[in-house]
C-alpha cells in the first residue's frame, strides 16, 4: 500500500489565505462583493462559488492540500487564483446561459477590463499617456 503524503492546513494558513485573498480582491476592485470564508474539506486547494445577483462569493480554503506544501507563496498564488475566479465569474455565468446576447458578453468583458485597468494602471491611468 502506498501512503499518500498529506499537508494539512492550519488556522494560521487559513488566516493568511483570507488576508491575501482580500488583498487581491482590493487590487481587482471587487469591493462591490461580500465575501464569506470557510476552512473546508475539499479535493481542491480552494474553491469559489459566486452569486452575482447578491454580489457575494463563498470562498473555501481546503484543510488538506494532499501533495502540495502550503507555503506562503503557494497560499498567495491560491488566493490570487480564487480572486480571479470572482473577477471572471460574470463571464463564466453568461457562458452557461442558453440565451445570452453579444451585448451582454461585451458589457461583462469590459467590466473585467475596467477592473484590470484600475488594478494595473491606477485610478488616473490617463496620466501615464502624455
């Protein structure tokens, strides 16, 4: 029998994940969402469920990282990944709809672009073009 290596995440790991997720949520201008965090049993490192109508997201951080070592770098990458999941959730939800218009997709696409512009270029991005 092969014994699997398991890496259990601690309360400190969980707190760090929440801190980093909230940092990335701020970078991506996701302040219009409310976030609910859980330290869960999951086969994934983390998972996100988004409710666009209620403007909230449930963010689960796994207690068992299986063969991945829960280092600060790995936890930060995971927090970044889950924040991007929220950022792109509108496009993902539209893609699941049977009847979606090109205008709806373009509107959501541009909402993501505006958030990225703000995150990467700053509030006054026009100052960079002189």
